C-alpha cells in the first residue's frame, strides 16, 4: 500500500511540474525593443504653381499695337498660362519612435520629410523671336496690351524667368490602441503637424531701343516670393495587421490649424540714356502700388492618407514600401501674388498723370496636393 501511495504521489508531482518545465524558467524573456527608426526614399509629385501668361510673341507683320497682346490674332504664349514645378521630385523621410509596452499598445513617434527643390527656367531673346513681349491688362484703356522687349526696327532685347518651389514638414504624435478585430489592431493618433511651402518667381528683361533721345536701355526686374507655414493639431486613426514576417498599416489623419502666409513683392528698373543711368522702384508687374512685404493668418486643414507594407528579413530589420497623399488648403503661391492689371503711368519712368493704383497686392491662395511612393528600411532596437 505504501508503495502504491508513493507511485501516485510521483505521478501527481510530475504532472504539476510539467508546465514549469515546458516554460523553462532559466530561459530569458522575449526581447523587448522599445525604440525604432525608419528611413524612406520619397518619390512624390506636387501640384505646380499655375502662372498667368508672362511672355508672348507674334508672327512677323503684326503691327506694334497688337504685338504680343493676349487675344490678338497669332499671339502665342512662350512662358506662363500653365503650371510650373509640377513634376516628380525625390526626397527623404526620417521617423523615430518609442513603444511604452512590449505589446506595442501605446507609443510616440516623430518624423521629418523634405523634397528636393523644383525649378523651372525660361529665356528668350529677339534673335530667336523678333517680336517679344510681356502682356498685361491696361486699366486706363480697359483692354489687353503689352510691353515690347523685341520688335523689328524698334527695340531688341531678352526676357528671362524662373521659379523655384520648396516643400518640407515635420510632426510628432502619440499613439494609443483603441481596439482589435482578429489580427488587426486599431489605434488613435494625436499630435502636432508643421509644414512649409515656398515659391520664388523672378522675371527680368533687357531692352534697347531708339526713342528720339538716342539709344535707351531698360533693365527691368520683378520678383514675387511666397511662403506658407502651417501649424496645427494632428488627429487620426491607424489600423495595423501582422501576419508572420509581414506587416500592413493604413493611416488616415487630418491636421487642423493655421497658415501663416508671408509675401514679398519687389521690382526695379534701370534706364540708361546718353551715358546717364537712373534706377527707379518698380518693374512691370511689381510697381510702387504693390511692392512690399505682406502677411496674413488664416485657418487651414491638412488631410493625409498613408498606406504601408513591410517585410521582416532579419531580427529587428524590415523593408517597407508605401503610398502617401497630402492635401493642404489655403497655401500662398507666387502666382497668387500677381496682378496683371496695370496702370502704365506707374511704370518707370512714372508719369505725373497718375491714375488707379494698379497692380494691387494680391492674396489668392490655392490648395496644394502632394502624393507618391516611398521605399525604406526600418530597424527596431
């Protein structure tokens, strides 16, 4: 009987000890890597800045009053009346994060992205285009008109224009899991978002003609600089699905805040006649009526969508690829500063006749859309 009790006790003891043996108390706990970093290459397209018609030409034989005038027979736009800097841009994004718990239910992250500057340039001279003009709307005659930079027998010259655009941003957010459905986990996002977009447009012309007092040279320049800084509260949701080494994530966010729009308009004209040189404020589209620095603050929203897939190819290392879409309201672009309605009496050298103060400072804003693909690597440690 004692032998039977001994065997039973041994069996019970073995059963109780079995789970502990399976867990192997001496084995280290699963690794918890709270930190992670990710570096992505960005290939994005950005909606360009749509400029008004800035440089025109006309066929030979066009009379001077109609040369380069918008709407006149044969007038062709050489630069403007289209979007610039709307092509593909390369860029980069860096993201760092920290998980507060091993189950990755809550954490924080911060990111920065930037795209390479996009530039568009144009130049033409009266050797290429015997008729070369800069069009405008004449408020004194209430009709289209133009300033001639090139016209056979009257004036020879050149026009050059360029615009450079820039876009970058940064943000930080807190992430908290709010639910799960099967292998999918859903989190709420709250944080801060900053964006900056800027355009710099410059137009310069050189013309030489004989206007009765001997050869006269005109060196004219206009410049328009626009910058929008967005600052706001970022709110959103994220869904993540893990299956073996694969990871899929979707994010939808909207940042609500303000745009701080800043504008700078400048222009000058240097006139050389008979060895005397005089410089005046004002060019053609930037005159004393609109030259200056301006600013405005207005409400803005930035909806954003992000899709991402990742594959873990080694402990702690994953390859990631994704798609991003960003829509930003109320952005100040260089084109939105241009008033093509002009009082010719204000064009250097100004005439005492005066008249309406045109061009005026303009503050026309437009939405900015940026979207594209990303490819990068993520490391957890």
